[in-house]
C-alpha cells in the first residue's frame, strides 16, 4: 500500500537519492541550466533540512513497504509586486516519483495533499514550473487541472 506523509529528517538521504535522479532527468532537458548542480546532493540535503523547520514550506513523501518512492516540495509565497496582487500562493518546487512506481496515481495523491496543505495556509492557488520539453510532466499537470499562465522565453547567444 502506498502511503503519503510529511517527511522528517530521517528521510532526507532517500529523498536526496531521488533528487539526484531528478537532476539527471532535468539535465536531459537543459544541461547548461543544471551545470552547477551539486552531484553529491549535500547542499540539497541541507536545504531540505532547513525547509523541515520552516512553517511556510512542506515536504511530503510517498512510501511503499517503508521505502521512499517519491517526494514533493512546496512553499507559500507572495507576489513580488504587491501592486499587482497581494494574495499568497503555493509553489510546487520538486516532484519526483521513482520510475518503477509511476502511473500508479502517486502524483495525483501528492497534488491532493498539496491542495489540502495550501488551503490550510489560506491560499487557493498553486503555481509550478515545468520544462517545455518535458511533455510527460506537462500532460500530467494539465490532467490535474493546471493551466498555462505565463510563458518563460529564453534567448541564448
């Protein structure tokens, strides 16, 4: 049975292992963007450890037989330009599910947990970034009800 729960410090090594797989996947989309990624994951582990103590951040894990098979990070943010909108919103940072456990509904479970958490933090909007070339992730999030909002265009020279 797959279980979704809040992560603790004891889960960080397994989460970092999944994060390294996520970084390798992302390097396939944009190697330059991820050129300085910490390949040991130590910096990411320190960030996650700090995030566990920050009440504006959350880290959920999916487990099966006490093994972590996925994780998702999220935080509550406020629009930078308050003259546009002063409401807060939830941002999904990383979401990773071990390739052997994809297509089992874990991503949907994560999104539902993030929705509940965001609502408890008095927000009703979730924002995330997805590489345009990552059509699998784009299709998944659109099936969950996410819609295009902004386009981030890049010019390399």
